[in-house]
């Protein structure tokens, strides 16, 4: 008998090497180049660049639109991510049963995830149309007067949040379903034999054992939502009166509409810094406490 | 089957049915609209009636155009091939890395993992120009290689699989080591089969991400032979007019393969197949 692995210190590096080579070439190197661009000013036509040091950042911090985009990004993420995570976990627990018809519900809840984000944004734009959209038709049935939705600065962000939540819940539900599979069925039987209610079982057994899955969903969902801008781009163009302009929309607009690559890169760098702070906090708070 | 009272079961189903209806409404409207003529698409939304969802004069015009005049079948085949290749290669490469990060302590592990996480916190919009230059350096522009290779190594899958590999009991690994199993054997024969639901999930979500990818294929390819499904769809929205019948028919057609895939993989999401619990 011999334990090969222990005497082979290169093993871990061999496991991670193929992926790291790919990420280094196609992600980390371009990221480095992209972020260094934040210290330059690019001429739109010639593409000539000039070193401006922290000039882009100074301009950024003095721009009121940057600060309102920060606030909108914060608002959007503070609502969407918890909402998606809680709903996805709730649905996963509900459909993770051996009851008739559950596979149908599992499939239906996943449907929004199979429609491309662009198409979903276009369809919801039509749904939110104040004059002939489906949303107001449904409200009319309930006796609610027509709402302006995306054309109102007060409602636009809420409308975008509703759409994004709808689109994402099924996606994250699937990951929770996988996490629930890793919880041995005997735990459930034992807990029920001990007289635990399903609610107690969820809080005392399921949730603690699901912590690693929850960490993944929370962190990944945060990163994805911070970078989301297609729904705003398609449905509101960041308006009305910049009420749905998130930082990522500013990145896009500066890079591809105003051709201000350096400035876009500076916004993106600050966005990355914010995400890293949020994610580090999430990792700290959600550290697994139970080993089994 | 679980033992629970009849009212509780009825309440559960009532809740599920109402959430399902809310979830499905936008899709049902899209589905109905994809069988309408362009002029009819917005005519019956108000007031709400059966004709809001069911086409009054059903037509296959949108589908006939995209599969007949246009080459939407080819676009779908391209996306399918690319997504399948990325998923297959990605599952191997990323599960290796996930296992490495989960089951070993080694110098540099945490900084390397942090670097992995950073790669999915920077938008493609910022890295697209340097990425294009790298890919052009390999001579891959306007080929399948450009669509497949850069997407294989993926932080999302590495992170997801790492979380699941961490759940595996250490005793299992120790026992295998004592039996003379090498690290690759432990990964391949013991760890991988035990995280099957996570592998299926990582594969499914990788496939969907590739199926949905738009911006990079738009930049990296130009020939119709390599046009992917989302780029094909975007052609029906022009600066001056949107061909709603074609767009919605394409959207419905594009959702079919992923739905079928999900149905096929669903059996991995049924509680009871798990054998992970060593201690239990």
C-alpha cells in the first residue's frame, strides 16, 4: 500500500493548470490590458492614446451621473440579488419532492432561463407598453388603472427589477436543486422520525448543509447582476431621466457610443473594486459553519 | 411519497400553479405571437382575452422565412456545435481545477482562486479589444476556434464545482489513497461520479451561456457559415424596422433545444439518487 498523492507536491498545480492557462490567456491578460487603459485617453478617430494618469478617475468622481449610476447600481443589486436567491431557494425546496407533476413545475420555472436575455428584454418592453402591453391588460382585469411602467422615472427601476428577477430565478433554482441532491435523504428521514416539522428541518438541517451552494449562488449572482445592462439598454436606454442608468451601462455607453475607452475602463475598474468588496463580505458572512 | 395533510398539499399545488402561470405568461404570449402575421402581433393585447395568447389567423410565415429564406437552421446548428464543444471541454478542464482548489492545500492557492473569481467580474466590453488581438494572434478570427477555445476555461464552472467537491467527506479520499489510488484516479473514479448533479448543472448552464452568447461571436466572426443563433436573431431588428414575426419565431425556435436538453437532464434533479452521504 502506498499513498502516491502525498509524495507528489506538483499534483495540485497539474489539476488547476489547464484552466489557469486558458483564463490567463483569454481573461486575465485582456483584463490587465483593459484596466491599464483607464490611465490613458484615447482619441476616437485615430486611436492614438495619451497618458493621463488618474485623470479619468478625477473626471469620473466629479461627474454627478457617476454618483447617480452608483446609487442605481446599489439599489438594483440590493433588491435583485436577495430576491432572486430567496425565490430560487424557495422554489427549489418546493419542487424537490416526489409528488406527481413536480417535473412539470421544475420545467416551467426554468423556462425564463432558456430565453435569451435580449429577446426577454424585448418581449418585456412590449409587455410594459403603457398603451397596449400585456401588463396593463392584466392589471385592468384586477381593476387597477393603467401604469406608465418604463416611461416613469419612479417605476422604471422597479419594472426592470421585476423582469430581471423573472428571468433569473429558474436559473439559480437549478443550482439549488443540485445542492439539495447532495444532502443525504437519510437526514430527512432521521429528522422526521425525531418529530421535526418541515420548517424546522429546513432551518436546522437543509440550510446549514446548503451553505456552500448558497455562497456560490450569492457570489455568482452578485457578479452577474453588477455586470447586467442589456435589459436597461433595450427597455429604457438608462432613462427616464437616468433613473435606470447603472454603472455597467455607463461602461457600455462610454466604450461604444462615445468611444471613450479610457473613461469606460476607469468606470469598470471602480465597478470591479466595488464587487470585490461586496464579495469578500459575502464570503466572510457565509463561511460554512457545519462540517459533515 | 411524503405524508402530509390534504389541505397542505392542495395549498402547495395552488401556490405552484399560480407561480407557474406568472412565469409562463410572457413566454405564452411570445409563443402565440410567433404564429401571427406581423400586423396582428399587437392587436389583441387589450382587453385581455383568449385571443391575447391564441393567434386569430395562425400562420407559419415567420418560421417559413427564418428557416426557408434565411439560414436559421444553420445558425442553430452552429450554436449547438459550439455550445456542445465548449461544454464538453469545459466540464473536463473546469472540474479538474475545481477539484484542485477544493481538495488540496498548496502555496498560492488562495491568490490563484481570487484571480479566477476576478475573471468573471470584468465585463467582456472592457476586454474585448485585447481579447480580439490575442485570438487574432492564433489566427482564429472567423472560425469555430474563436468561438470555442476562449470560452472553455470558465470561472463560473470552476467555482460551482469547487463548492461541491468541498462537500465530499475527507474519509472517502483517505480511504482511496490507502488503497493505492492516485490523485487522478480519485478525481476521475470517486469524486466525479459523486458530484454528478453539480456536473450536470455546470454543463447545462455552460451550454445556455454559449447558446445565449451574442457580443463575442458578433465581434469574432463575420461569415454566414459561423453565424450563431443570437447574432442571427439580432438581424431581424434593423435600425428602421423590426420584423416581429421573424424575431419571435426565431426566439421560440431557439428556446426549443435548451428546453429539450433540460427535460433530458431533469432526472438528475430528483431527490433520492444521491449517494454522497458516507457518514450517514
